[in-house]
């Protein structure tokens, strides 16, 4: 039930998928909202603090998710061969974009050489800093990669709904309940 099988996703994969999905969407909304804050707004410093702290936790959870996926079987893909190929390439793109967004966010926040305090509990050190225009370049990459990630995520969700409502297969159900097999 906790581990993946060739028939379905385990509870750990399901929890990581949904928790990260909700937090990443929340981070996108928070990040977009923060760009309009004025200097005297009470959230001017608090918003970025939450954004950076959650972003670092998402980075760690995403790395955990990738390791978990590598050491567990992947359920057999459903659909036509072209759909299976699109799903495979789409998942690679989603993971790649998540890493680009998270690493570029890290590079923005550590451009001045200071680490990122994560909710005051620990600090992620600034391993890379002082690159030419680091914060500016990373900021552009962060924004556009996040935007593409949201668009691709919407397509991912639409594809899952298509499998559920049109194809009537278990693709979506398998990501909701570890007891569901591929039938």
C-alpha cells in the first residue's frame, strides 16, 4: 500500500504528488501576488519569507520524490502508444521545470551570498553566489519556468480528467487511491 506496484501508485507517491501540487500552485499564486506589493505593505517582507521557506521545502520534497520514483516500480501506463509517449515526455518536462523553478528561486535568494533561512529552523547555505547578474537572470528564468510549469500542469490535469471522464480508465483513480489497480 505504501510502495508503488506495476498496477498502481503507493501512498507515498500519492501524498508527495498531491501535497507538492497544492504547494507549488500556492507558491505560484503567492509569487505573482508578491510582485504587486508596495514597500509599506505588511506582507512585503513576510510574503518572500514564506515563499523562500516553502520553496526550499518543496525542493527537498521534489528530490525525495525523484529518488522514490527511481527506487520504486512505475505503474504500467494506460492509453494508446502516442498517449503513453506524451505522458512520459510530459512527466519528464514537469520534473525538469520543477527543478528549474526551484533552483532558479534558490539562485535569486542566494545571489548576495547569504543562505536561506527556512522558517527559522535551519539555513540552506549559499553554495552558488556572485555570478554576474545572478538575481536578475535567475529571476527571469524563475518567472517564465514557473509560468510554463503552471500551463503544463493544467494540461496534465486536463489529461487526467480526459482519462477519467472520456476513456473511463483508472489513470486518475490510481493517483487518488493506492488500492485501485489498472483495470
